[in-house]
C-alpha cells in the first residue's frame, strides 16, 4: 500500500515487545513497516520474567503460542503485591503464568516478525518528527551514512518509558512520582538460599532471590523513601549494600551480568494519538512492575491498534477508527496504574501494612476475590464499551469448539489471519446477504457450537449465541442472541463502525 510519496506505511520506533508485536500485526494485514531501534543490537537483558493468560490467548489467536510455551514454564499462580493468586480457576485454556524471560519473548517475537518480512533497523534512533496533512517525516539518527529521514503515513512510538516520540509529539505524561527505589541484579551467588525467596518483608523494605536459569540468580530489593536520582548510574555495590541493609546478607553475590534500577512512578500519556503519531506500550504508560502487567499490556495495546491502523492505511476505514484505540486502551492502563499504586502501598514496611496484608490474604481465600484480582492482573476480565448490550459483546471471544464443514475447530483458529470474522452459528442466509458489502473485509464462517452453553466472564454461562462479529483482536463487536433472528440493521451498524462503509455505499 506504500504510495509514491512515502518510504513505508508505518514507522515503528522501538523493537521491544510492543513494537515487535505491532509490526507482526501490521504485516499480517499487508501493511509495510519499518521498525527502528536506537540500540546497536539486542542486549539480552530481561526486565519481565513472564506473561499472563490474555497475552497467551492473543498469541494463540495468531497460531504462534506453541513457540512460547515450548520455551517457558507454566505456573498456575500469579500475585498481587506478593500475595499469591490461584490462577487455576480462571476461565481460559491457559490458567497459568508462563515463566519466560523478556529476552526470550523478544527473540521469539522477532523470529516471527522476520518470517513475516519485518527487518529491524538497529542503530536507528528516532530524533525528530514533522507532521504533514498526508504523512509524517521521521528523522532517524545513527552512525554517519545511516542517518536518514523516513516518510511514512503513520509513526507509532513503542520506544519505552522515556519515549522520544511522545516528547517530540508534545504529549504530556502526567502521573505520580516514585516513592521507592528498587534495584535488580542478575548475579551469581556463592551462598544461595535453599529455595527461591519472594518478597521477603523486613523492617527496611523487601527482597527477592529467584533462580531463573541455571548458573545465575535474580536479586531484587525494594526500599521506601529512598528515591534515587534516575540519572545516576546504578552499581553492583549499590545493590549489595541495599541487600545487606534489608536481608542482613548478600548471599555471597558476585559476577553481575546486569544491574538496573526501577521505581513506582506511575504516569500515563494524556492522549495516545496526536495526528499521525500514536503511542503504545511503556511509551504510553509506566508503573511499578507489580503483578507483571507492563509487557502484557504493551503486547495487547499492539493487538488493539494493529488492525485498526491497517484498515485506515488501506483506506478501508475512516481515520476516526484510530480514536477508538485511545478510547479502549487508555482506561485499561489507567486501571493498571491504579492497581500498581495499591500494590506499591502494600509493600511499605511496618505493622500497619502487615495487618492490611493479613486482612487481604484472608480475603483471597474466597474464590470470588481471587478470581476478581486474577481477572484484573491477567486482563481476562476486560470488556470494551460497545453499543449492543449482549453479555458477550465487548468481551474477548471464548475459545469454544466449533463443528465446521472441515471438522472441529476452535474459535481462536479462525483469527489466524488477523481478519474480522462473522461467525454464523445458525445457518442464517440473511447474514451473508447483510455482510455482502463487506465481503472483502470480513471472513464469513458457518459452523455450529459444539457446546450448548458458552462461558462469560467471570463464571456465568449463557446459551450459545446465534451469530457473532469478532474483531481481529478477538473482541466481540456484535452478538445475536440464542434463538433470536439476527437483526440485520444492528449488524450493519457494527460492520460500518468497525470495518468502514460497505463497498457499494
Ligand atoms: C523489574 C521489572 C520487571 C518486570 N516484569 C514484568 C513482568 O513480569 N511482566 C510484564 O508484563 N511486564 C514486566 N515489566 C514491564 C516490562 O518490562 C515493560 O512493560 C516492557 O518492556 C514494555 O515493552 P515496550 O516494548 O513497550 O518498551 P521497551 O521494552 O522499553 O522497548 C522500547 C524499545 O525502544 C527503543 N528505543 C528507545 N528510544 C528510542 C528512540 N528514540 N528511537 C528508536 N528506538 C528507541 C529501546 O532501545 C527499546 O528497544 C517489568 C519491568 C521491570 C522494570
């Protein structure tokens, strides 16, 4: 779709998990992308240590989840500020956390992106942008000879918490400043603890020691009211002193591979779009990494944005569709910032917080409380606001089994191509006639539900619906009630809202 005047359809700044996932989504939809990253190459460093169920589901929708499952270790638990959550009651095929270092997640995403024809341009820092009516110029720095200006239809800043794109677009980043200093080191231990230690609370703060992979340990300390200057480089000695202060031992740590510092500053971009510039992932939101939500949210931002941006680039949907990206994803991050502020407060040392934690721990014995927090941390409970009020509409489609002319298939398997799906579960010829004007944009699938009832978050079941319009991100845009004749006018409204006007209109 690149026209004569642009070098590419979309420039993505940043080849972290968000930028890579977005590149894959855009390529699946036939959009040309250039991914520019300021690093000379991947560092192999890992902040995140895993992914949650909804991220596994979106990878499953695209048919690449098995690669991640093969590389990671599933554990049927998560946590809220170090208080264990039982995930095995979550309504999903993947009721666990997948322990997998961010470096492996990035490697696997990059391999998939390469298969789809994406090439990451390393040593390519985005340093300037100029927006015009029909395109955006992106200045990309780098070694002499590699500096250039790329002209694209859109630029997406997936360039992390200190996003240059966000600053260059003049988008504010309000929020709350850090109140804690957390230090992280991947180190060797001469005298390791007998088993992993997670968020051990002491008078001065808390510490964790995990054995992620053979040969090295991840040590994390959190101290309150000692906010470090983020411009000061972090040192191995600083980590050792912090661990000694909190734990009274350094476990004989030596040979650091990586040390880093983070905090609980919680900030969010005031808007996710400024003309032809959009933000996703940490560029749009930062927060305390409690519960392990940031990488997951970035990947899911990308899955929400990718198909919308592709439709607009292809000229099929009006630009206003892009505003639904902010409308749907801003509140998601707002809620994560809120829950991570609560989790940071729950890490404060002292008898009052100890008591609060005990009360919360006792509440977690109730299945409903456990499921409520599990749904929030994994984002399985998300429901985007939509006009139709069927209990499934706006939610992620359940991955139920279908009987099709080609045998049994799961609903997620229909989403491999990242195209919208109109699922007809009653053999209603009127549906195909209604959707005729969108035949180039939606896959009409006729099937029968293998089960009479479908799950609806959190625990309810409803009779299998008569028909569904499923967006490429797996969220349901329109549902026809079981036993009812689908309303063609409501379907036309949903098709127009999400896919643009019908071809003949
Ligand atoms: C200690 C810790 C533990 C965490 N654990 C978890 C966890 O278990 N689960 C979870 O979901 N999240 C976790 N997170 C959060 C997670 O690491 C981030 O949310 C995630 O990395 C965000 O991905 P991203 O692609 O948006 O940004 P980043 O990973 O920051 O990637 C941004 C990329 O942009 C590049 N870049 C920067 N500036 C420019 C520029 N001007 N031009 C071009 N490229 C640029 C960078 O080099 C980088 O490659 C954790 C974070 C921390 C600190």
